[in-house]
C-alpha cells in the first residue's frame, strides 16, 4: 500500500473506520484501554465529560459511553463519584491487580528474558467439564499451553502473577529439562497471532508514514490516535503467550509490530499528553515510568 501521500487526518479517519468495521464495538473495552493507558498513570480518576469528548472523536455516542461505564461499575472495575453535577470514575481496587499485570505486558520493551527453566502445572483428575474449560482459559491467559493429561507448561518468567493467578488446586513446579527438551514451542499455535501482528503493521503504516514526514495532530486528534494504536496493540499482545525470543520463529513479526507501535506512540506522546493536561487530569504519577514504555519513548 502506498502511504506516501496520506495526511495525518486521513490516517486517523482510516483507523476510526477500521475500529468500527471490526463488528459490534465493545465500548467498555476501549474505555479500559483509556484507563490503563492514560487515566491510571495520572491517579486513576477522570471526569465522565472527558471520556465522552474523547469517545466522540472516535465516533462513539454519549449514550454508548454511559452504558459502558455503568457496565464497568457493575462489574467492579470502576467506581462512580459525584462532585456537584459532575460525574467522575475511578479505577476500583479490585481491578488494579489486573491493570498492573496487563500494563507490564503491553508496554514491555521486548520478549521476556529466559533462563531455560519451565513451569509445569498439574491438575487433579475428576474435574467437571465446566471447571476444566474455565481452568484452560485462565491458564491460556497466563501464557500456559496444555500439554496433555491435565497438565500445562510455559517458559518461566520472573512475574509473580504467573504463580499467584494460577487457578486453585493446581500443583506448579519449576525446573529445567533433564534431557534435551522436545519442541515445546510447537504447543502454542502462533500462526493466527503472527497474522494479527502483520495486519497491525499494515494498519499503522499510513499513520507511521504521516508522522515520519512531520505531520502534526491537534492534541485531541493525537490522543484519539494514541488510544487506537494502544487498543489495537493491546488486543493482540494480551493474547500473546509471551514466549522468550529463543522459542520464537526466526521470522516472528511481533517485534516489527512492537517497533512500529513504539515509534508511532512516541510521536503522539507529546500532543496527547498536552490534551490530558488541558482536560484537567493530574500530572503523571511517575513520569519516568511513562517515558520508559516500550523500552523508552
């Protein structure tokens, strides 16, 4: 695709078109992206009117935003506060653990390091089908692959949640292979994930080209583009099992996609942060940590 003559505004409109073309839009999921990317690092509280202004730029109606906020509050992700006639929403304490875990994965500089050891989780026999399916989904979200006979395996990474969030009743053992290990990487089906990373690179190409030419965005447009970039990346990387580089195919497209996301995100950071400042959000709680996203923006 020739992106040399696409301006920044056209690139943004194209990304908004793509957002709405994916099917029924899960507004609550987009708002979760906004909270993790911009609200939580600034104290975790935001006015409903600020979210509505941002969502309106993404062509999302006010009523859909209110419905999504009510759902997130009912599910204990957010808490609603009143200040006069104004409504504010804050990240609930129950959701902070999940946000922190996701944040580390989304803004990582690259694949995790690996010392060659593995985690093996063993499940008891006799569990019902419903419990088994729920357990398999929970383990997949932690990057484990089923290895047969109720067992799961993944490369060890020094992330406490990998053990803390394992469903109750599983025995988790860490160790190195006693003999030459089989091709355990084949346990993860990476083809669909690789296709998603390639598609993301193509999706961001017009925006990346416009920014590389020095195209400018208004603060609101920069924030809207940043949300779309972050949301598209988040949808993929949180499905990625997070295998170390040693276990990934030589032509793995995930890191090329990460590099493009990083470049675009870095270019949008200044004006988008200016919009957040002007919208009344508190300053970054940890500006150094923000600048360290994706290995340094």
